[in-house]
């Protein structure tokens, strides 16, 4: 199928172990106000993309709480660790806002590099 699906896991690593695709996700993006700027990123081609949005304190506490992970550095865990809302002017953004902002900022890179039907 194509399009957007929301996936939930019991933990951060659960999103990967419970992945609906037999070959897994081949591109992972984490979002954070400490991430790299989207416009400075060259995205590689992919078939199945997963984007992680953090909670009120960001992704870091979610990753640190997952005891099954060997690595806690988001820059190592994700293919891309991006700031999709630079100069946001506020420490937190509501999840529903972050989702729309992130999809809008990644739209061109996703459409250029995603699998074509």
C-alpha cells in the first residue's frame, strides 16, 4: 500500500520489531529541535519510511526509557535526525502541529526519493 499510516509500538524499539513490512523500514527519520536542518540534507531513495516525533521533552527521553536499546544517541539510531521546524520560537510544539509541519517540510524530499508505483 502507499500513503501514510500511523504505527504505534509498546516502546521505541517496538516500532521496529512490530513493523508491518517484512523487510522493515529502510529509512528512519527522528525529529528534534537539535537536529540538522532539512534543507541541508540529501535524502536517499527508500521504500518504507518511518518518522519519529518526540513528546514534550523530545525523543531523547523516549529512547533512554527503552531498556532493549544498546545505543541512546538519536544521531546513531536514525538515518536522519532533523529539525523540521527551525526558529520555532517555543520550546514545545503540540504533536498534531509537529506532524503537519514535519510532513510539509519533508514533502519534496519524500516525493523525490520515495518508491514510485
